[in-house]
């Protein structure tokens, strides 16, 4: 894995088709293809693997508002990445849908 893939939030996915790295934009060297300007929403968990509808309860109102997201799940926690320019709108939509903002 590249040494530059570091920071407070890093996700590395390696498949037969690609190597995808999510990390702070300032870590990515010039010349590396990158999608920039994302903010991270941490879903407070952990959620049991038997829970259904957790991601849908957040993704559905965002989709209805035309806000795209990138979802990442770990063993204990789920994260949504939302473009920076739509972050406050996303927070408003999620609050209106009954979710609570912490921090």
C-alpha cells in the first residue's frame, strides 16, 4: 500500500479490478487520479448485523433530496461520504428525517 495513504480516516479496498484509497485529499500526490472535496458522516453504532433498514433510513432521504453519497462500512461503524458543497444540506435533510447530529 502506498505510504501516502494515511490520515485520520483511511479506507483501502483492493479487488481484482482496482485499488481504491480514501484518505485526506492533501495526502494524495499530484498526478494521482482523485475525487476531492468530500466530508465524512460517522453513523454512531455499532449496529448489529441483523439490523435492517439502518442505511436506508439515511440514504433514502438524501436520495430524495438529490444528494449523492458514498457508503463505507466497517465491522463496528458505518460512514457516509458527502460532497463538501452539499454537506450542510445533507445534515438538514437527515435532521428533518429524524436523525440527530452529534458534534
